[in-house]
C-alpha cells in the first residue's frame, strides 16, 4: 500500500502535507507534488492535511486513472527534488483549486526549484530593483 498524489494538486501545490510527513517522501515538481511509493510508510497523516483532497490511499482509490497516478508518482519521485519543508503555494493556486482534469492542460515534467535556486532568484530580483 502507498498514498498517491493526483490531479487536484496540479497548479495548487499547497504543501500542507509536506509538513506532517514523518519520512519526507514528497517530491516537488514545477506545479505539483508526488509521493515516493517505496518511501511512504502508509501512515496516512498527509491525506487529511490536503485541503484539495489530492492525496489518497492506493487501496481505497478505485477510479479508472489509478494506474496513471501510481506510475506518475513513482516516476517523478525518482526525478524531482525531495521536499521536507512547506513553501508558499503558487500565487494563483486559488484560481485552479476547483478545476477538474488539470493533468492534460497543465502538468509539467519540470522539477521544482531547489532551495539554492530560490535564494538565487530572490537575490537577483533584489538586484534588479536597485
């Protein structure tokens, strides 16, 4: 058994789940998070923390796209950087919160930004204001 992140997370990436995960099994893409299925200990503490219900147990999720989400979580958790601290959600997250079927329109294979990249971006923004 594992937990998986699905369509609702895309373009929302609220990250409440990251703070409570005892094993840091979340990985960050440009516009969504995924769970590494081999690292997840199936504790379930992340599921109720997600305000958009993007996290489900693979044993209770019986929709036709279950395999797609399991494979996506597995694949990108091996490619994207690990995230263990909550960050601010995208500024436009509320705009996408209730939208359905976001995968085909918005999913990005790009990894999320690592901490050093974020600091570099902030530093460059400050320089450009001067």
